[in-house]
C-alpha cells in the first residue's frame, strides 16, 4: 500500500508551461482484447500534456475500484504518417487479484473527429511487468479514446483524485463501512434533452464495445435483450440518424454502414428514448460483415448513450 500511495507523488507532478495543445486533456474510453477464449473491454483513461510534438502524462486502466493499473507515459506524434505513439513508462502501480500482473503497453493511435467528438483510435501491444515477453500474443488488441469536454476532475489533479477514489473505495469495501462524509458518490450531470431529432441528445458517450472488420460494409441489426419491455431507441451513425424512435423487440431493426479509411472509427450511438418497463434500456446488436458475425449487448439510459465503435482493417 505504501508503494501505491507513492504513485500520487511520482506520477502526477508534471508541470508544463506554454499554450494549450490539441491533445492536451483527459481522454477516456476502452481497451479491448479478442482472442481464443476471451473477448471484452476494460476502461482506460489518459491524462495527456502536449508540448510541440512531445507528449507526457499518465495512463489509468481499470476494471472496477478493486482492479486498476497506473503508469506514467511519454509519447510523440509523427507528422509524416500522423501516428501518435504512446509508451507507458516507469514502475506500474497496481491493485490486482493474486497471480495477475500489469501489462506495460505501447499505443499506436490516430486522431479523428466525428462532429464535436474527438477520438484517438488504434491498436496496442505490451510486455509483462519486468518480463520481456508479449502480454497477449496472437490476440487482436484495439483501443478507442474520446476527449472529455467536462472531465470529472481538473486535468492537473485528475490522476491524484482518480487514484484516491479507487484506493479509498477499495479499502472501504474490503474493511469498513464508509462514513457518509468520507467518500462521496459520483454525482451525475443533469441530462440535457434535445428536441432536435437530427442530432443525439447531450449525454455521456459510453463506449461499450470495439469491433474491427475486414470488410468495408456491414449490416447492423437490433433486437431487445431478453424480456421485451417496450424499449424505444434512436440510433445515430457518426452523429447522423438512421433509426428514430423505434421500438425494439424480437423483430429486427436493420441498417447498414460503410467503412473506408483503415483505422478510422465509425461511431454507432444507441440513444434511449424511454427506459421501458424494466430499466435500463437494453438491446442486442448483431454486426454482420462477410462471413463474420459479432454480437454486442448494449445498455443505455438518460445519463449515457451506448456506443459501439467499428473500425476497418483489411486482413
């Protein structure tokens, strides 16, 4: 625990002078692994400070408050190919189950913008903690991050506060019952409802799955998940409506998407128009591309959109 507490000092004392840069800020999203016997996403957040072509900051990967890894990071942007390479550095401070070890990662990202939403999208690799071997050989490793316009904490204090929240909640959940004043629950921002059906409502974008396709076209189908309870949704592709106020049931709701540039994300937003009789609003999304079929389970409410990111990468 002492080493964990020292992370607040050693990894969060970066001071940068000068003007704001395009990548400076908090980036939040998902990191995914897909291989034999495993498929899923975990949360990843980056605190990035940019000074010219050079980047510095911290990465914070977590499953929940009892499982996280914190690294310092450095990076740079190659102007010729526009690849942003970010390397986790220093000692990894972590809280993991027994026999689990952190993976020190390298990210290869490109910058994209969909409407007002800024994305970093790409792939990653890594080596085991202090071991010169690949963490997950033979697996498909993807990452998508979005820049948060209103992060929960100021950028200069982001890592310290995230770290403290995870540590305190883990200790409290494990050992004691928290006094009401010790740990405050996250407060949801008020929901801003839009009456303009041509754009998504102003809600948090919750990336729930990342899918990479080898084909440039795909057919998307939505069904209700489990009990049919009158869930109604709208669906937007890259901020443009494809389904509006549609009831999801055991009958398919279908649309198609087209992908062109390798690595460029296509953003599929499922917006809850109601919560049905059994909140939250849930659905199963089937993505069919060539002979490949992907099944994604989604959950949305009035505070957040369910988001699936689809990218194109020819085999």
